[in-house]
């Protein structure tokens, strides 16, 4: 296992473990306020210090990992669940009307970043984690559609797909039985990358008030609340920022490492 892949796996596993543990336990209750202990620096009692409400930042980071990972995971699931069938459909009808319609629809979605989509959604339904999921998920659909279509187009020219056509299999059956398994490696890599981008997008949306709302913990909102206290208590902003940086870095390293291992064409020369 190469070093970047190992580092990515360790960082990703750390974030996932923190999120999983926070489902059942955190060192302190994140809903309990202790104003007398506010803005304490890191200590033996509070390893990462406390925020302006006296809440333990370590506990908030664990609960925030749960929020960020859940939002990103569901958003990637939405993007993959809708984007993969669209990509397969477009590739099966390559050069046809359906292919053109799918790709132009993808271009339309790409014209609006997830933040703009989130603003449109929250303007109608209000800010929440669910609406952040919808915004990020909608933006992920054309990403997976393009990845699958690009991989599937080359496969449709190969002998094994032509043999399946000669055997009487329809385009839908060929797409499911032959094309999809052969683009699975692309989906794994792209899914990992979009997962990291989803965490970053969730933090950004929460930072501007469009993501998870109180009392739900969120790394992005922790940064937003800390921005006026950076000079007074820098640890309040440093640790949520590091959590985002290391989690996104870990997932990106993991995605790059998986790409090198699963796609022979992208392997770097030793």
C-alpha cells in the first residue's frame, strides 16, 4: 500500500470512527451549556478547549463529524443513484436524442454551483440539513452521469458488448450486466472524491447558515460562530478548521490511491 493511500485511509477512518462513536457517546453533552467555563483553552479536562457557550469542542467535533459525513454520504447516494442510470442510458443511446438531452440537462445543472442551488432551495423550504443534502445531491447527479457515460462509451465499442448484442441482449440488459460492472472502479474513485467535496460543501453551506441548524452540531457553523473570537480564543476556530482540512485531505488521498490501484491507465511509473 502506497503512503498517500495509507495516510488517506487513516485520516478517513479517524473521521468515520469519530462519527460512529458520537452516535452513542461523546465526552460531554453537546447540548449542555456551561457559561462559567466558556472559551477555556485546551486542557486535561477539555482536550480541545471550550466554545463561547462552555461546550466541549472535542464533543462538538465528534458530533459535527456525524452531521458532515451523513449529509455527504446521502448526497453522494442521491447523485450516484440518479446519475449512474442517466449515464448508462446516454451511453446506450450514444449520439441519439436521449444522449443529447441528458448531456444538455447536465450542462444546465453544472451552470449552478451547489451553493446557488442551496440558496434556491432554502428560499422556498428554509435552511436545513435536508435541503443541504438536496442541493449537494442535485449537483452530484451530472458528475456521476458524465463519469459513467464516458466510461461506458468506450466499452460499447468493444467485442464483448457487440457479442452480447449479437446474442440478442437488449441495451438495458447489456448496460446492467456488462457495462456497469466494468465502470464500477470509476464509480468507487469518483464516489470517494465526491464524498470529500460533499463534506466541504456541507461545511460551506452551514458556514453561511444554509446547512444544519442548531442544536445540530456542524463544523461549518462552528467556524462561523468562532470568526468573531479568533483573536480572543483562536482554538475555537483552529480545531473545526483542522477537522475539515484533514477529513477532506484524507478522502482525496484515499480517492487518488484507489484510482491508482483500480485504473491501470492512471498508475504512475515507479
